[in-house]
C-alpha cells in the first residue's frame, strides 16, 4: 500500500531553524538533527555548558533543546516540551540544565541532566502563559 511512511525523510522550518526527521510510522517522527535556533527569544535559550573536560553549548529549536558537544561534533536532542522553549539556564557546575516554555496551555519547566540529556523533573503550569526567564 502507498500509505506506509516508514523511511520517508523530510525537513520542517521553524523560525530560522530546520529540523530533519525520519518517519518511523504514520504517527511518529524520529528527530535526527537540527540546524538553527530560536531567534525569537534572543540569547535566552543559549547556554554555555563548557566545564572541565567538556566543550558544549545548549540552544533550542522550536520545542526541542539541543546540547551540542564540540569535541565529538554531535547533537543530543532534548525532547518533551509541548510549546516553544523560551528560556534556559545551567547550574554553576554545569551538571543541571533547566528549560522553560511559553504558550497558552500545557506550559512546563524541565530539569535535565546536562551530561546525559535525561529529564529528571518536570514542573507543569509554573506560571500562567509559561516561563520567559530563568536564572
């Protein structure tokens, strides 16, 4: 049947960023890499994660966060937000990364392990309309 989408690739542009994805089935996308960042929020979504023995930076593309490791030239994609990521911050030791989003509903703040990209805590509806700044 011509309805099966497995293996079909495509791109989607959001703001000044581009997402490349592979259709896994008719209902799911498997994001592989991103290009660009959320220009609408300026440097509020750009975080230096460089620490001893590591050169990395966090930025966001739409609803997806990206940890780019300069040494291995790889992106670790942080997915889970349902709205555009509007702000981010890291702990002083660069162990934790916090991201927040804005939107009309289902807003959240997510705390991530900055090394592994694994979410460790999600806080829902932190503020009406979402979060625009983190420190």
